[in-house]
C-alpha cells in the first residue's frame, strides 16, 4: 500500500512537467488463450473462465488500474469530465482490446458532478473508435499490402534469416513432435510459448515434455518473432509507419501556431496487442528483445523545455502499475528535439500507405495495356496484309476492300471469316 502511495505521489510530480501531448499505446489485459496446439490437454473451453481469446476479470482490473495511473500522470492535460477535444481513443476491432479500453477509461474517468447519470453506477460511457481489421493499416496493421508481403517473403528467404532460424531447428522438431503442430518459424514458436505462458499463469500443470524447453529455450525465439514484421526499413515503414505518422500529425498540430490551438488533442490512446508494441519498438530501434506482457505501455510524449519541443519515449513492460523506463532514442538521447526526431524517422513518418501498397497495380496495368496495344497492332497489320492479298486476286477490288474495312472495324467478326 505504501509503495502504491509513493507511486501516486511520483506520478503527480511527473504530471507537473510540461508535457503538452501524449500518445499512449498499450497492450490489452489478461486473456484466455487464442489458439491452443492440437495435443494441448486444456483445449476444453469449459476449463477457462471465459471464451477463448476474451478479456478476463483479471485483465479488466489490470487496465482499470492503468487507467487510474494515466489519470494521475496526465491530470494537467485532461479535465475531470470527459472532453472529446482533449482525448481520443482508438482500438483494434477485437473484443479484448475494446474491453481493455473500456476498463482503462473507467479508471481514467470516474463520473463526477454532471457526469453522474446513475447514482448506483460509478461509470460513464466514453467513445472508443475502431474499424474492421482488414481495413486498418494504422493500429491492427492488417490492411492488405502486396508491397509489404513481397518484402517479407524476400526477407524470410534470405540466407541470414534462414541461418538464424536454423539455430532453433532442433527445438522446432521437438515442438512439432509433441504438439501435433508443424513448427517451422518464429511465429509458430511464439504461439505455443504464449499458450504455455497463460496455462502457467492459471496454475495448470504443464505436460512433462515442456519442462526441458519452456520457458528458457523458447523465450528468445518467441520474443524475436516481434521483430520480423519490421525487420527492414521497408517493412517498418509499411507496418509501423502509419501509426507513428498519425501520432506525429497530432504532435505537429500542437506545436504549430494556431488560433484554435487549445482545441487540439491532449492525449491519444491506442489499444492494441503485443504485436503492436513489438512492431513499434522494433521500427524505432528500441526493442529490447523481451516479449510485451499484458498492459505493456509505450508513451510518446511531447515535452516543452525552455521554449523548445522534445520527444520523449517511455516504456512500461509489466502487469503491475509502475513508472515506465525512459528510453534512449538512437542518435538522439532521452529528450530528442522534435525536428531531429522527424529527420531520424523520416522513413516512417512520410509513408503513403495506400499509394505505396497499390502503386504496382497501375504499373502492371500500364504494361498490360501497352502489351495489348502491340498485340492488337500486330493482328491488325496481319489482317490487313492478308485481306489486301486476297482482294488483289478477286474482281471487284473496291467492293472487297469495303468488306475488309467492315471486318477491321468489328474485329469480333474476324473469327468467322
């Protein structure tokens, strides 16, 4: 209790700093397994408190506490009553992330004064925005992009990638033999690792075969899986770029002089997954190799100091509410001037997702169109030479030429000649 009070006092002290804007990216809270391996002894859903993949009561309490902490940290930015000009919340279109955002907001905005609409329920609805995952390149990061898919396939076929993966071939063979699942990549390893991790949290007895590999031998390749989606500048640009661009756009609105500046957002919240956390940290070059746990949180803050604007990035990778670690931004430090930050991450911040993911189509269409013209011209010339030769042998040259012209004007009839 004393430690928690100290934390609250420390958070209030931090809130006194001149933070002008904050982007909060967090993972959902505790959940049940999403996909258990074929031989898993706990595949019966009735053994779990909620349906597979759903947020548990533990997860709700976790995010409620995080919401209370965020309220204290940003008390100087947020009014006690919800104001849509101050806060914007976005979630992936998944139950556990939407519910985590709801629990988090319940901690951030306990109703006060006119916000109390039911004296028996100290809760109020706060809007959460989302969109279908397959249409969402910003937070779900699942919108189709042929350019990204092609680059990911290229990376996974490189000698370096295959050599690194081959270090775990014995482990993958072992897992394949005991799980009934073909394990061939880091993603397969992390899926099994995640299932075992959750089962251990719920005090299920793990099968004997797991003792020699879980958690020690599985942890490193499982956590490494979060780096692959942003392993190259192009992958990082197309995966993390849209989200970071969205955040920087909001930061720019705060630091750009404007008469209605007071109406700009103060806090922007993004409710996502471990994948979201891993991709963003990898793209920024600050991923530490540890799997993001439930409620893991990235804070990207705009800090004003002596009239200058800086970017500060902090990370809390713990289920307990605690102060995050301030990260050192590569080639810039813990407080990075905004303009320098933009220069360092220009590759991420100037992404044009829709254009870059569809630009190959017009090119291919142009090539096809040009090729079609060449083929059509060749056929046209061949037909004309053929009919000219035939017509020269017949009487009534003029009449025959007229028929030929009609055929050329309607190529669909040529096949019936």
